[in-house]
C-alpha cells in the first residue's frame, strides 16, 4: 500500500530528540557522534545524507531493489591503517568546522552509542596504496628521483598512506568563517539548493550539515605520525581537482605538472626522513564546475584579441559572475586534522591558499613555485595572469610581472569552424602559439 512521506521535521515538535552534539568537546564521548542515517529519525543530529551527492545513487539502488534500505555496513575490518590524532586543534570548535575529526575513529570514539545500536557511519577512511605515475618513472630514468625501496621502488611505485574525507559542516563555525550569521548561511544554502533541504530552516537545533559536494583525499609519503613534529621536514601541496589536466593531460593549465612536481618533492622529503602531504580537493573548475570551466575556455579562445593573459580572470567573471568559489578560508581544516603546525616547503604559488593557512596559525617556511620548464605551452596565459595578479613567483617569472606581458602572452585561438577535420587541431596545439606570439598558421587547418 501507499506510505506517507514526511517532507520535513521541526525543532521543538514531539518526537525528535537528536543525539548529543557538543562540537569541539575535548573528548569524543563528551562531544557525541554524527548520526545521519534514516534508521534513527528521532535521534538524527545532522541535515543531509552520508556520501553527499552519491546518496542519489544509493536511492537508485534502493528503488531498483538492488539494496535493502535497512542494510547496515559491516565495518569490523575497516579501521584505519595508520594512527592520526587526536590533536589539540580537534578540541577547538573554530579550528575544524568542515570535517568530523573523529570520522575515522568511530569504534574508538563512539563505542557507547554503537553498543546501544546506533548506526554511526565513518566519514573518513584511512588506507594504504602503491602509487604508479609515468612522471615518477621518467624521474627515475633521468635521475631526478632515486629508488630506495622504502619510499620508492625500483619500478617507480611510491608507497603512501591515504585518507578519503567526506565533508561534515558545523554550521555555526562555517558562518563565523564568512562573517555572517548562522541564519543567513542557512537561508542561502536553502535558496541556492532550490529548497532541497527544508530542515535548514525548520530545524535550527540541528547544527550539522552533510553537504552534497565532493570531499577530499589526503596522500601521505612517509610516516604520518611525524607530521605534528615541527623538527621533522614537512612538504605540503593543497591541490584542487582539474580532471582535464590531472587525468587527461590537457595543456591549457598547470594542474597536472604542478601536482606531479609536488609528488616528486614529497617523495624526496620522505626519503630524507620527513613527510610529504598532498591534499586533493574535489573543487573542479575553481568550484564553479566543469561545464562552467569549458564555457570559459570557449570564451577565452573566441574573444576579440585572442586568448590573452589580460582577460584570463575576466572571462570567468563574464561567464560565472565570479572568478572563484573555492573559498580557501575553509581549506586549512584538513591540515589541523592532520596535526600540522609548521610546513617547511609549501608547493604552491597561490597567495589565497598561503594566506588562508597562515591565518590559522600554521607556519610556512618556504614557498615553491612550479619550474618554468614544466609549464605547458598553452598554459603560459594562466601562469602570466596569476603571477601578475600577485601569485608567489621566483626570479624565473619576473617577466610575467610586467604589465606589457598581459597582452603579449597569448594562447591558441579557435576559428569559427565546427567541422571536425577543420577544428580538431585547434584544440590540439597545431594552430596558434603561446608565449606572446599570436601568429597562427592558417594553412594547417586546410588539410584534406
């Protein structure tokens, strides 16, 4: 028969009695677990669902009868392979507001709730892996890297500890980061998700939100337990997802080259007895999304005057109304989760990332720019625009600080052709040049 579906719940109403949540408490048993499954509707203390956007696929599995909605995961052999925390900042309610610092320690931290039958799910998983990258194999071949068998194998595999993290937002803390009231934040989230989460407005007693966004992955070379020790060298890169470059090698940006350069630096650091960390955030297209990013690419290539550094940020603003929504003010939380207090080598030119980290009390000793020879041809536009805008750069990028470079550095151009045989090489490097040369060999597009 038909069953009734409750559209929302209300605080103060008969029935709801959320599990205790004292965010920032000194111990997990004093704080309480994140309860976000449907098995305990009255005790649930979070808005949203586990796995973020992937909860939609769970719904499909349930409706297609592939999954029993009452199924409870068997988590007995899934505990972390490395010890992370607890650290002092875990007990600071303002230091970590976008992840659950105890999300990987469910059985350790919340045994009393588990024993009473609560369905408490991990939001962090810690495992190990062997990483095999062609760039590392090439680095071995030419001598940039040396195999030691402990961090890097003779075959080019590096050994890592890695952690997958789902976001858990403490709404009062997130609001404080942006200098707005909690109510303003709730109303904006409700409106911009097209009323998807009515409890943002009807359940002010629920302070946790599991947003439908991508999380992050942490890759660690060397011993994770050395990270809090300021006397031990720590190399860090915070990297925001770029599927086109990171996975497929698109040459319009520096993302994969900078990522692989950071991995090499992390390997060398671990071989010296330190620790290397790469945090990979799922913030595709500066968190504007991949569709928006590709629309911006088209505008850049088709605009009058060509794809030039002077219009690099303006094109994004024209398409999206804003140049960046990654909001690095939220980013350092994961570093505090790892126990980071000092970074010896920060593999990034981003002033936004650097400033956000330092503002939370973490010290950065050295900033490392991408070697100029690793910047792809068509990415000269990006690097020139960013350096001129204030990104950290060494002597190798001095010329990019000259305002004249903004109009002279250009990337490939697109013609109006849409037929494959006419247009395909425009995106592949055969037509147009970079590094300030705008001459384009038109005959290259007329092959038959």
